[in-house]
C-alpha cells in the first residue's frame, strides 16, 4: 500500500485536490510542501492563502514554513521527504531574493490565517457606514454569554408591545410560564444563529415550506436507500405472497414500492409485517399480521423468508429507521408554535443588534455572517479578490473535516468565480475519520460532499494517503483489524457515518504485546489507576527518555489517576486538566483583587491575611476579625497582635498602602500589578505562577476596559481557563487535546465509562446540505408527546454522537508509536456499557471479557434499622457516653448507624446528581456524621464505588434524564401517612416511583438471590408509596428499586 504516487500528485500545483490523510500519514508535511511549491511560483506571497481553525494551528504551520526556509542554509538532508521539503524551500528563497520579498525578515507576508481572521479582514474592508469606529470582537465566552442573557431579558420586556404580546405570551405558555427556560431558549439559539437565521427566513419572512421540503427530502432519500437494498433481498415471490394476506394495507402491495412520499405507508406496512415491535425479525406468523391458520402454505413460505433475512442486519436497520423519520408535513398546532417561536427569535436578534451597536461590539457569529453577506453583495463588489489585501490565486485548507456549513458557505463565495481556465487551485486536506468536533459545529459530511460534487466550477480530484509513519507495524495492523469491524460499511452523510480507510505502516518494525487490554470489574477505579501506575513505571524502566501519555474521554476520569500519581511521587504534566480558578495561586490573586476592590470585604481581607503574602497566625487573625474597626486595612498597624503578627501585618500594610491611597489616580490593573510586585517579585514566582499572573492581569484588564470590574465577572471569566502545566515525560490530557500529537506509549484508561447524557433541547435543529434546515420545538407543557420531527432530530443527534465516539476512539488509539494500553471496566453482569468506547472493542476482546472473574468483597449485611431522614445530619454517640456494660450491647446498633450514615450520604449525591465526587468531600461528610477515622477510608471507597456503578449503568441515562416532572427526595402525605420518595417522574402518562437501596451484595450471594432479597424486604414499603401517590397524582404507576451494588434497576 505505497502512496508515493498520490503524494507526488498532491504537489501538482496546476490541479485542485481533496486529500484524505489518516492518522500518522504526514498531513502537515504534505500541506507544507504544497504551500512551498506554490510560493516558489507565485508573483506575490499573498497570492497563496492557507486557512485553518485555531491560532495554535496557525502558529505551528508558520513555524514549519519558516523553519523549512531557514534549513536552506544547512546541510542537504538525505531522507527523501526532508529532501523534497528542502528543495521546495530553496526555490522559495530564490524567488524571495529575485522579487525582494525578504520573507525571513517579513514573515507577516506568509498568509496563514484562521477562518475568524479572514472573516474579520473581509468585514473590515466594508465597515458599516454609520460606525466610525470598528466594533470590537468579543473573544471571551463570558462576555458574549452575559450579552445573550441581557438580550433575553430585553426580549421579555417587549411583552407589552402589541406587536409582540401574542407571540411572547404564547411562547411563555408553551414553556409552562418558566422564565428560566425562556431565557435558555433565547441564549441557546443566539449562540448558533448563523446556522438558522438566513435559512429559516427568506427575505426576512419565515419559510415553513422550506422546513417541510427538507423533511420530505430526508424521507425520499431514505426510501431510495431502502428500495435499493430491498430490491436485492425481496423477490417477486414475496410480493405474490402479499396478495394472499388478509390485511388491506398489505394485499394491495403488488410490487416493490417506489420512493415517493405516497409510498411511505406501503414501506411501513412491509416493515410491520417483517419486524416485531422491538425491531427484530419476526419468528411467528399469525393472523395479527394477516395470515390466519387456513393460509398454511403461505405462512410456511413467509417463515422461510424470515429465516433467510436473519443475516440481513443492514436491511433490518433501514426498515427500523422508518419509525424514526420526520413528519412530511408540519401539523397546524406545531406550525403555530414555530411561527410564534420564530417571531420571538427574530425579535431577540434585533435586540442583540441594538446592544451590539450600543456597546460597539460583535461576536464571531456576527463577523462570519457579515463576511458572507459582504461576499454576497454583488452591487458593491465586482470581484471578490478586491475585498482582500491581496488577490487569492491558491487556497489551501487544513483539517477540512472540521468545517462548519457557515464556513463552507464562506469558502464557496471565495471561489465562486474561479474556473478551470484561470489556473487557480484549491487544496483541501484532512481526515474524516478524525472528525471529533461536533460541539464546534463541524460537519464531517461536507468532506464527503466535496469528494462527490467538488465546489462551484472547480474540478477537485480526490486522493487518499495510506502510509503511517507514526506507529509500528503491530499497532497499525491491530488498529486496522479493530476499526474495519467497528466503522460503518458505507458513508452516510446525514448521520456523520464514515467508512474506515486502512493504513499501512511505513516501518516493518513489529513489537511483542504492542497493544494490551486490561479489563476490570465496575467500581474498581482504584485498581485501574494502580495498573496505570504499574504501566508507567515499567515503561520508564524500559526507556527512561520516552514520552508517555494518559488519554481520557473526560477530564473527570483523571481524578483517581492524578491521586495515584501524586501518591507514588511520579512527575506528570496535566494539560488543561486543572481549572485556573481552582489553582491555589489564583485563589490568592482573587483574594487580593477582592480586597483592593473593596476595603469592606471582610472575608477577602481575612483570606489575604492567611495567604502566603502575610501568613498571619490564627490567634492574630481572631483578634483582627473581632475588632470593631471599620476596615481590616486600618487594623494592620494594630499593636494588639503578637510580635510575629505585628511584623507580618506591617509587611502587608507597607506593600499595599500606596495602592490603597492611589485609588482614582491609576487604573485598577496598574494598582493591582504594583501591589503584587511588592508582595511577590517576579523572580520569586515559579514559571507556572508567572503564566497565571499574566492570565489574571489580562482578565482584569478586559473587565476594566468593559466596565465590568467586579468579582463575579472576574470569576466567570476565569471559569473556562486552565492552569498551565509543568513539563514532564508523563502527560495527562483529554483525547481532544491529544489530536495531532504522538507519544511513545499511550495509556487509555476509563474506556468503560460513559459520557454525560444530553439534556432535552428546547428546540432541536439540524443544518442540512444545500442551505436547508430542519427544526422542531420540544412539546409544550400541555402536549403529551414530542412531535415526530423532534424525535427524529433527537435520534439523528444520538446517531451522530455514536459515530463521533467511534472516531474519538480511533484518534486515541492512533497516537501511539510503540505501545498502546487499553483499560476499561465491565459490569458485574459481564456486559459493557453501551455508551462507552469499550463497547466498540468488546467484540475484539470478547474472550478476555468473558475470562474476567468477579471478585467477592467482604461486606457487612444491610442494616435493618429504619431509614434516617436525610434532611438532618446524624451525630454518632460519643464513646465517652458509653459505659463498659453498654459497649457490647451497642456494637451492633452502632454498626447499623454507620450503614445508615453511608446510605444517607449516597442518597445525598444521587439527589444532587453528583456521581464523581472527590474522596475528600465524602470523607468530610462521614466526619460530620462522626464516623471513627479508622473506618472512614473503607466507607468512602464503598460510597465512591456505588456512585460509579450508578453512572456506568446502562439504565443511567433513562433514570437520571432531565424531565420537567422529576422530583427527588419529595415529601407527600395522604391517608394520614407521610412518605419521602427518592425519585419520581412521569413518562408516557405513567408515574414512576423509584426507591434507592444501598444494600451490599452478601458474601457468596448470587445476583438473583440478592434481587429476591431486595424485593422481599422492600415490596411492602414501596407499595405503600404507590397507594399514597396514586391517590395524589391520579395516574397509573410503576415501581422500581435501584441497587447500585449490582448496577441494576429492579422493576417490581
């Protein structure tokens, strides 16, 4: 699988290409070589433009280019790929000398920019006529979020305007008069307005017909696929058989149905005939589906057909998906809701534009929309190139698989007038198998669309690279074997389903045990983290210079591993894992800022006195805190403190006295910076602290410029930032952060963990190719069921998430050069969590999973003491109050109280949806209950394991799904009885009553025995709950007990 021919083609600068470059294929070097070759033939450097997505990517690519140009002065390399780059760079330097570009001294002429930068450049060339000063683009998410919230509030105020009274009132009623939900709807939709605004409205008018047309196209496309598949499977004999059926909807199907909307019902009848309600092939043929007993031969023949269909899994899925399709037509009630919501959304955009104008700001969405609008304006612009500082002749786009529809629209406008005759080219490079940024609105389907249809008038040739220069042959071969089975067999643009493309290792080096899999029982996070430590130690013993990466799906999955690394004193570099606001130095900076902002902020001043800058002892702190002086600052010269306290307080006083007295003379940032320099000179700070200081000063500066200098704004701006990490060989990061990187050894723990379930969106919408959109609101408070289109969009997003998770695993497993370690937890039932990355590997490692033996733990039997109220803290009996005779008799009772305390703590976390608390927070709760210190560690572990079992359960998403009707720890009274219900909710007009039981599995007890024991113990109690609640809610109910010890929901 040598791809040298494809790499050579990619350097043909007279043609346009889209290149699929899998992991480790040298994508960045290829785009570097193409750019250098174009530059070596260009009239001006500005003729060649490279687009990418992040400033980090811009810096990396520029560094590559400049480094290649500098290498021309060095020795000629011998390796072929380096020699190619060297020769191309030499041509560029010659062109630079001849045309007096002087690129090395003027690197700004190397045009590599982000989409945002290009949009800003286009907009800056055509500013608004009524804006003398260009608006500032908001770069901080906090600032834009605050504006969106303000817009939501302003939108509500329009309720008294007769033009908007009806639509706002209707939307409020639709959302059950919930102001918070109304504001969330506005904020959510404003963030993504570039996706729907121009598509939902045509010439400023709502276009519901386009919504219906989009839905109909989706249905027809699905029927086309179904017909093509059915044509290969269902013979004419099958349709002859249907004529004998006793059901009118089936015996009228005389041949294979067509793909029009009116044919949908026939396809649905065929699906109902062949499939059961749970989506499997039928085994029984009876009168329910139109074949009564007298049709013996026909029934027998249909059974034969059904047996033959057993292996047709693709056909089965396509048939099942008929039930998930959107409605072809918008119902009248839904149309009214959409019209009202659309009018409110349009009003909110108008309110947003008012605030933008008042504050002279804009967000990235606004810049992108204005750039596209500017390129659309044919009256003002005769040639797109005139809108730029230079004329683009060649466009290169890196990581093309991450393009959004709006960004693709911008690309289309840029090359709209390009033709095959004017020698202009486009070069798109990326890897759809590594598309993992759906949360940034990337649309991997665009990659497939361009391969199929090109762009505009251009002819774009498709190339696929196959060589992997990163991983050894063993890793490449195993990844090929795994992902050939995991990835879908064909591309499906709408579902973001991407076929797998095999790679071949450029190296023939093989490694024994290059890929290793270690399964664990669920709840064994500590054992799993200890295994990670063993792997790291063994790896460093084999090669002390190698780089090791621990990659996880979510930052929360690193908690136990970080604790283990710290315990074993292994240095590590945690990349974007520690929130900046949680860093101790940041907390000290916040205290200093609060103190300088307000002399009366007593809490901030006390924190400042305890910080390393003062370090006042507690006894001195007590004296100051109890003083009746107006402010703590004025007490810093008090002679009532200890000798040590006087020295420390005097030091702080002299450091900040000048700053306090200079208020109004200098900016707050200047005063804060001066105070900080007095308290800690730069040479006294670590490298990490210096970076944090710079980040913090930047936040203060933004707040001061925006006139939002208050502690709330400062803290909110710090929330999405991370503390810099110390350099080390062992690196900890998320898989997203690791994309584009490579390491000698890669460890992937927590593969059995599931991700967070998505909450129900108030409006579901999906951008479709060709500037179409599909949209549906959530059901109103008065409606029983979601609309079919809403359910379809929900299903579509679920499928897209499923395929993206698949690609995330591919990204993770292709980072390794020499060794790859996979670790994940299996349920006690032997099943793998369906929403985990391990689910994709379970087939490949089936034997190892089957061989995993459950380990029995010695656990004290469940307490039979009555459930304690969880609204009060329980204080255990002090040992001083127990005499010697009582001690023996009370031992068992104390143990029961311990178990009750454990149950109360687990219930607390379940009530607050906290499934991954820190061990320290659990310890604190046990300390509050008065548990002896020697027992706390083991009880903490049990609590943590029970919570982990719960969050990893396959019923977790359903059980803890956000519903309007959900109530936790709810107190109800009826029949002169009062009960506290752990969790209840209404679904499909059925009241679900859930009781949590933290009982442990007895020693040697089977799961089935445990379940029977729980039913027997609690059935009477939960039936009492049922009687009371059915009397109150007047609804039929279902009962269930959830047992975290076995990760199982027991339906009674």
